[in-house]
C-alpha cells in the first residue's frame, strides 16, 4: 500500500439538494425559506430537505412540520418531486463529465471523480471550474461543496468542512492539519456506538485517533475495517470494498388516509411489482420475498419462499400469502404507517435452478414471458400501461421512486 503524494479524489456533495433543485426549477420559491415535504398534505409529516434560508431560521432535515412552522413562520412547504431530482442528478453528472470523468455515484447528491495529473497541480482551479460550469449550464441555485484528498474518505471529510458552496483541499503533505479541527462525530463511518468504544480505549478526539495504531483500530472495530479506516485517514490510497447487491426492496410511509389494510395492500402490491421489474432489468431471480409492516399497534414481518422467480405473478402471489398472515396477526383496525417489501436470496437469472415442485417450467416460462412483454410496453410508453390486476398508486405518487440514500432510481421506477 502506497502513501500517495497527491490529490487523487474529488468528492462533490450538492448542498440541500432537493430544496435547491426545487428553487432552480420553480422561480416562485427563490429567495423564500423552502422546506420539502414527502406528501401533498403537510399534517403529521416532516421536512426532508430545507434550503439555506430555511436552515438559517433553524429548520433542519427530519424536523416535524409543526415545529418547522414555529421556527420559521414564512416557511414555504413544497411536496417532493423525485422525478425532477433524478433528472437534475442526470444533468449534473453529464455536465461534470465536461470537466472531468465521474468515478462513483455515491447517492443522488454525492459523487466522486478521480483527479488527473493536470488538475492535481491546480485543485483550487478545478473546484472553481466545476462550480462555474454548473452555474452556467444548470443554474446558480444548485450549489455544491467540493472536497479533495488523496483518497475517498479524506475527500469526503474535506467536502464537509466548508458548507454550503465550499471547496476544501486536504493535501496528504498537510495531514493531519485541518482534520484536527473536526469532531469525532464529523467523521463518516464512526457512529455513536463506535465513538463510545473508542472513548473507552482512550481515543477521545481526532488527535488521539491520528496517533493510534492500525492494529489497535482493527481490534476496536473487531474487523479489518478498523485497519482500513486508519490507513485511509492517514492518506493511504485504499479502495473502498464493493458490497454486492443482496436485495431489491422498496419502502413507503403511507399518507394518513391510506393507513388501513385494504389501501396498504394496493401499495405493497405496487412496490412488489416495482421491485420485480428492477430484478428483471438487472437479470436476477429471487428466492425469498419479505414483508414488514409497522403501525402504532405493533409491527409485523414475515418472509415467503420463492422458487427463483422474477415474474410479477409469482411475487404477488407470495405477497398475498404474507398479507393473509399479517391480517391474522395484526388487530382488525390496525393503522399501517410504514411498509417495506424486499426480494432477496438473489442469483443471476441464468443460474436459476428449476424446482421439481410448484410451477412447471413451461408454466413459469409463460409468466416470465408475459412480464417481459409488459416491461416492453410500459417502457415504450414510459408509464404503467399494463399490469396484472389493478394499479393504484398512493397519493403523492412515486411509490418506489422514493430517493434512497444509496440508490438513484431509474426513470422506470416512476411509472
Ligand atoms: Mg448533500
């Protein structure tokens, strides 16, 4: 492992992404405090993004709308528009590529770029060039904070130092330098439990962490990741471990008038079909379907075996079975607040094992073909034109197109 001598990674983190995209797209919001909310009805929901003006009034992400209105009486509430955020994300990635290639897309508002040798000599010029290009081609309202460092961890830490619209360079020759000004809670990958464990070992701040030994962190983490963290923090070029995809899942918080079992069923069914479409698109089959419901009255979760399938009918049948179990186990008048479905035990479709029981392979072939034909039709018209059974999206739309932190939805997820 070599200690690099230059700046290898630029980490670009867009500031208050959903809120600034709304401001860029809707001129009437500009100059006002804006809070993005998940539904068209504000009651009982929370702020999922706030712009700079709203933040200055004390509005934070995750704050209840009621509280946010007390903090900022002029707050303009804007229901989320995930398809707009996905389009903005695509446009930004495309425009950044004009300056330098995008390496990894970490989430809808964070990405990394490898820094080539020319730009390594002028990191401040690179940050300025990216910002200027985005201002000209996308607009001035969507701003980003750029961090540069010898590896991804330090570049990400650097991107957090000056926000919003900042640019921070952590050159390996200057380490630990500005790292020492940070708090332990500013470091990505160190949660409160790990901080507690570190404190018990006498590591209370970044200086202590800097002076620790790789083997000591390995022991405290209990895995080799502790050692990896030490090397990354000290500027070594250590690649992040790739995690293999293990499930296709969709979750949804139901709007207040959708919290009964009948309406929740429509939503669960729709999320299952969406997960199934993604499974097919990526060429996998699943061996298990899981369903989780949470309500004030209690939680229920269960799983159903699947026969290495990826067609809508098999998965919806599995869901129907789970739904019956959930009904039997939850009180009649249950108010389902949150539901989540996931397909897992994945294997590539070409490695599918044919079972001796259940559907015959000819029968299964028929349902797989039908699902593929429906995908083709829906793809052609960019909306859900055909489906097996009713297609009733909950209000607010976008079931399954919800922006996850680590997954950029495909346009197809919004149909
Ligand atoms: Mg961000």
